[in-house]
C-alpha cells in the first residue's frame, strides 16, 4: 500500500525555493526520521519505493537538491557543490526541528552524509552509504563526466529508455526494457515542448569538472566522523566508483559497519533490491 506524502518547500540560505517530499509515517511514531539524499543527476523519485517502505514505521524526508526536480535552479552554477547542498539540507532540518536523522545517501548524497557527520556531530543517528566512500575512483568520475550536462532530449519514453540503456548498460546488465523505462521516468521529465529531457539543470556539470568538487581530495576525516553511528555500506558488485579495497579500509576504521555487495549491478544500486531493503531494515531496527 502506498504511503501518503506531501510536496513541500523550504528556502535555501541564498533564497532559492527547494522542494522535498514529506512522508509523515504513523501518527505518534517516535522513530528517528529517515533523510534520503539522491545522487548527482537524480531527484526525489529515486526513493519512491524505499520511502514508501520506510514510511510504514517512521517519517521520511526526501529533499531535491537545488537544480533538480521541482527545486529552483541556482542563479550561480558555482553553488552546485556538496557543501552548498549540505547547507541547504541543514536549513531544512532546522526548519523542521529535526535534531537526529538516519541519513540514506546515494553517491553524492553519501558524500553529503559524511560532511554532515563532520559538521554537526551527533546529528547522524545512523547512516546508509550507497556505493560511495571517502575514496572515489577516477574511472567512475570520468564516466559520469562523460554524460552529465549533455542536454539531450527525446521524442518518446521508449527513445529515452534506449538512450539510458546505451549509457548505463554496463552498470545494469540485467535490466529489461521495462526497467529502463522506469528509470527514464524517474530521471527525466516531459517538457512543455513535448520533448522528454533530464530533470536537472545542465549547469550542474560545470563545477563537476573540478575534481575537488566531484570528489573532495581527503574525505577520510569526514568518514571518521561517522564513528559511533551504526553504518551500512551498499556496494554494487560492478561499481567503478567504489573498490573492494576502499570498503575494507572503511570497515577497519569504523568498527560498526556492515557492508553488503549487491550482485549484478554497478553504480549505484537502486535500493529496491531485496538484499538492499533487508540490510536497511536491519540497520534501522537498531536505532532508537
């Protein structure tokens, strides 16, 4: 059964109107809310299935970062960086008076989770990092740089799905055309001109060209700030962004981290895989 949610808005520190989905969860629930943060070119629709599942037990907040989905596009493309996104999300959490959250971050959202842990000790009650760590591989960054911000558009959803398949088939070799259509409808939007295009500001690609923005050079101190909070790391078996060696070092340094490899996918797991959902449920059950 689909859980209800409301489309709401908050104002960023520099005056943008930003959108989030608010799943209230059961009335009177005292469970720590979940905060779901999407990747570079994605939006709140990425978490539709997971948020619906989690909202049976707790409140779920799914923000859309500036330049994505229903959120305003930035006036200055230089603000499309993880630290600015964190400041935006902190403004939302302050407005909602949420002191502690369980952060679930895919790719860029995982980088944001680490920054939040470093900047606001105690705020992260638990975390899920989806195919991201403090060491990001150059090959993965270069692959993403190859398609982000290209501004392509398509006449039909089938054309859009085939284009995604062409770009990302290495990461999702077992996807059917129905899977690609579903991904197209999560990542793209039908415009007023009747064309289907990606649902983000193409200008997000500009700061991403700077490696320090795409993946800051030394994230290990930010990762270490997650110590003391239960941590789940999901890694796509075929990931080109997160290596098994980095996962092993993360486990060595954290002490309370469970890692799960999602078979047959690359960057990044969609979080509706049975093993992903089971591992997330297990983590959340530990957090009071």
